């Protein structure tokens, strides 16, 4: 398509007031806007004008929007067709999209910014398709003897194809894969899970105060902040935890081949922790409020759209609660997450409240049956829940970093126990204790032990 020719949008609606509203929304855009208030008028415009994108209302008196766009698809297949609807048969819309009759549908009432963004993105895809088509025609018509030129054109076609793929499946601002790519990958994950019998999960993360922050930032700073958020999340996810950008304030992470239920809680907390420090932007410190909704296949849905919907619902639930940062769709997992959150909270006061104690597991010589040592094992007597299993609280000590302080307490307690034996003239035995990898990484470990002597 000639770059000097302006793109043209045809808006079709039987209500004149709607057409006027649409023209007002697009009055500052760089494309031409034509209107038609019935199917016959729309087809006449298409016959006499070069139209690139068609935006049609679903509810029309003579024929529905999907019926009209089917006719437009047959007569003018190169146009990209959008349906504007307040209520519609979802199955019919999906069938129309799958058949290529409709490129995308938009909901009424529309958001002006989202509507203009979608229209401009559609023009971009249309232009890329035309460029791709024209390059293909140039390649086909090129003289077979001009092999060098053919090679250059093939290279340019590949480049434009990649641009088209990027425009269709990736967010233009953050370069992260978008919702279309997410649904495609999630459907693939579900098929693999059905075949292999494992689970996968969807985490939807929302920056709940981004709208308020955006009101105080200019457009350039707002875009920069969104990119910073995307980069921060990408830096804190593994290769097996791909991240997707669904909208300005909404991101999604997929987890394939889920190993343990707590894996999702660890991931959610890792992402939330990554967003807690202030973002420095234009000499300002910006604090974000984030919440996460989680759904798990197969318990929370058997399709990509259902899993995403339930994760978004859980995210909204977490957002509404305000005090909760992440929420599972499943009641069972919600209870597990709640219990885990309560344990983590109680752990912070357990040491100061003297709730930890040690038990010594004896080591006996297999030949002489004599006591040759003991292993110090940490136990936690919760004030209301009695004895908590080490399997439940040791991982939390590791994750929160409390293992450093508790580890020092264990070493100190072992030393004071041995000292007590000596004072009572009881022959001490060798005590072994477990150290975590985080303790070995602590530069103060050796000096702290020396200070106990």
C-alpha cells in the first residue's frame, strides 16, 4: 500500500447518534472515516471507495453485523473486519472469527482509548499484510535471472512476516507476548497435561493502582513505567514461567507441569516481593500495589479461556479484599494459602516468644549399643495450634530469611545445653545439627559461632 495514501475506516451502525459519537472519537486520528447506517449503504460505499478496515455494529435491522461482515469478507476479503457489540451469541462470534469473517470483536460501551488503539493496531496489521502481499507479488514477477534480487526480496518478506507476527502476537510497548499468544500456549499446555496426566496453572497479576499513578504521569513516563514493570517481572521469572502482557496494568504467568501446590504460592510471593521496592522514575519514587489471581488445570477449568477467566476472577477477589495479595480460585488451595500465610505471620514472633525448642535424637553404636551422639532437631510449639510439623515451617524459615536468626538460636541453644551438662559433671556427647545453605552463605556465621565460646 502507498505510504502517502491515508487508511480508511468504514463505520456501520443503524443509529446516527452512534456514528456521530464514533466520528468524534476518531476526529484527531490520521485515518479517514466513512459512515453508513444500513447494510445496503455500506456495500455501496465499499463498491465506490477503497476501505481498509470495517467497524460494524452487531445489531442491525436488515441483517446482523456478522451476516453483513460475511458478505464483506466474500466480496472484499482484504479488508479487516471488526464487530462492535453490546450483546451477541459468543459461539457465533467465535465461529465467525475462526472462519476469517471477523478479525476481532469489541464490546459496548467502548473505552475511547482502547477503541482507537485497536483501530490503529488493525490498520498496522492491514498495512503489513499489504506490504507482505506486494513483496510476494514483486518476487513472483521478478525475472528468474535476477537471483540476487530474488534473495533480497525473500529476505524482506521474511522480515515483514516477522513484523506481522510481532504485531499480532506481542505487546508493542513491552515486547512481551500478548493475550492471543497466551491462549495459544495455554491450549497447548492443556493438551500436554491431558496426555501426561499433570497439572498446569495460570497466574494473573494486576497493578491495582496503575490508573491512579498514570493520571499524574505524562504519556511518555507512563509508558516507561509499564516497561519497567514488565522488565522487573521478567527478571524474576524463570524460563519455565513465561510472562505475558494482557493490558497496561495486567500481566499473566503460565506454569506448566506443576510439581507441588506450594510452588504457586512461592512464585506469587516472589513476584509480589519483586514489585514492593519503589520504582524510580523522573526523580520520583513510585510504589505499586499488586494482586494475583491463580487458577489450576484441571480443577478450575478444562479450557484456556475458562482458566484465564477464573484466574482473573480470583485476581479481582484478591483486589477487592485489599489485605490479600494473591488468591486461589480453588477453595482447597485458598485454605492452604491462608494457612501458610498465617504460619508465616506467626513465625515472625515465634523466636521472640520462645516458642521454639530442641529435641535430641540419640545416635547409638550398632555394635555396643552405647550412646555416641545426638542430632539436634528444631520443633515449634504454636500457642494455639500445638506442635507444628517441621515440613510445614522449615521451608517458610528458608523463604523468609528467618532461618539465619533461628539458626543462630539453634547453635546457641546447643552450646548452652552442653555447657549445662558440663556444669552438672555430665559427660557431654557430640551434638550434630543441620545448617541451611543460606546460613553457609552468611559471612557472620563463623564469627557468631566463635562468639559463643
